[in-house]
């Protein structure tokens, strides 16, 4: 008896499609990791100026005569 094939032979393409998928996943994570390292070394100027203003305001509030038992720097 002759078989009727209704599906294309996608099984032969599975290793190729897997490699392409892993390439794009690795590309995405490498872009994310490299940009995180870049912005950790070279912070944006707008964020840096805003952070300095916030720390100056916190310092002014603490040194204005209020008693501070614990100071936690965070966002």
C-alpha cells in the first residue's frame, strides 16, 4: 500500500530551526548584558544630575536638626 503524506518533512529542519532560535536568544541576552555593563560604566547625564539633586535634598533634610536613627539610600 502506498502512504499518503500530508505533512511536509519539517523534522529535517528541526536542528536548523533550533540553532536559529538559540542564535536570536543569545543575541537578545548579549545586547541586554552589554547595554547593562555600558550604562553601569557610563551613566546617563540626566540620571546622574537627578541623583545628585536627590542626595543633596536628603542631606539637607537630615542636617536640618532632625534626628535620624537610620539612613537608607534607595529609590
